[in-house]
C-alpha cells in the first residue's frame, strides 16, 4: 500500500499547477479528497484509518523533501511547499498521535520558513485579518479551531522536545518561542500582548513561553505597563478606566514572575551600575491604584506560595513537563490549578 500511495501521490501532484495550493479553498479541497481516500482505503482493505492517514502524510513529506533535494536543498515553494499545510490539516483532523511524523512535519516547515507564524496567526488574530497581515489564509475554520490546533502542535513539540535555531538568537528556542518573521522577528507572546488577547496569552504562558526581556525588545510586562501608563482620567471621571483585556493580560503575566522589575536603559545602567528598578519606583501611579499587588510591585516580598510556584514551574519547564506534568504531581487539585496559572 505504501508504494501505491507514493506513486498515486506523485501522479496527482504532477498534474497540478505550481500555484494551485496557494488558495485556502484548494488546500481544503485536497484535504477533503484525501479524507475520502483514507475512508475508502480503510474500508476496502480493513485498515486502521490513522495508519492510512499517516501514510499519506509521509508521502507529502517525501514529496516535499525529494523536490527540495533535487533543487540543491532549496524549497521550490508553491505547491511543493504548501503540501505541508495539507499535511498539517490532516494531522489535526485525524488527531495523529505519532510524534515522529508530526515532529518531522514541524521541522520541515521551520527548515523552509524559519518561523511557525502560519500556525500562530489564526489563534492570535482569528481568521478574518490574517490574510491582510501575512498574506496567508488559515486552514482552520475559526479562531477556536485555530487555538485547538495550536495546542495540538504545542503538545507534539513538547513531546518531541523540539528546539530551533532562530535568527538573532544565540540560543535554541522552543516551538512557542520561535519568532514571527512577518512581525519583525517578535516572539509570539509579545504579538498576543500587542493584540490584547488574554485567552491565547494564558495558553502560551501555561506552555512556558518566555516572559524575559532581550536586547531587541522590552519584557512583556514592560510592554503592558507602558500601555497602561498612557491612559489618563477623562473629564468628569475620578479614576482612570483601563481596558479590561490589558488588565487581564497584566494579571496573567504577574502569575509567572517573582516580582516585576523594569530594566533601566543601557546608557544609564553603564554609568550607574543599576540594571533594573522596581515596578513601584517606575510606575508609582499604577501601583498606588492597586492595579499591581504590593507583592509584585516591590513594596513588599512575594508570598512563599508564589515563589514556590515560580520555582516548580521553572523545573517542570526545564524537564519538558509544562503544563501536563502538573497533573502528575501528588498535590490537591486547587494547587494544580494554581501551578497551571489558572487561578491566583
């Protein structure tokens, strides 16, 4: 059957135009076609449907790799590359459990694109605006399905312990921290914050997305605090009214750090030797309005329980055990939710 599927796959694609899979509806037509093939082969030869689906996905990977090798290890793009996103949809639709196959698919996507933004933009922004932002229409029906698909591939990336060498980064990055090329090499977490999407931000944080600052950008907490500091009380208002989605993003981020510190500019740090200051010193107005708990703003030390949460999550992250490893800990369910950032 494997040889037959490979030959059938090659003949099918040889008849297609190079640009035929650039359109989402064409990719969906091909996914629907392969779905019928899977059902028919499984019924005719009494095979497991997942096994047939895996064979088709392997044929897609084979086709992509052969055409790339014949071109000096450079991807030909067009249908030769977009076939990978047909495989992406098949993996998700049939809930393929074979981590080796899914890891190969993710590795091939990164080899050609150096990013996973096509798997991320639909979950962050939804399906309507992604075409205008990155010129790519998501293969999933709506934002909710995009989020479920992202979680599916996050789980496989963790199971496969996948890391990638990104441009401008001295260290390898995990799937959730691979930069988004069309957005100025920004981390996905920062894009989610800029968009003000606390639901996808929570998922990223649960899976251990980085909240540290770097030379190219401020930390996520600094980004939100800068936005909040720009708001002022309107005429007739006694207090400033802040957007709820920004406050929720800040609340979630504060669950991941022992205390919020603001990095001082490099030229000041070089002369003074002071590399960071407390949140309270930088944004006293925000701290005085009780937007930030005193245990996170530097007014008083963090609670022991929170310090333990940060340390346990760090260890779990280092061992590729976030977030599902939390369920294996012999602790009450309420503490599991606390460790998993689901509650304060």
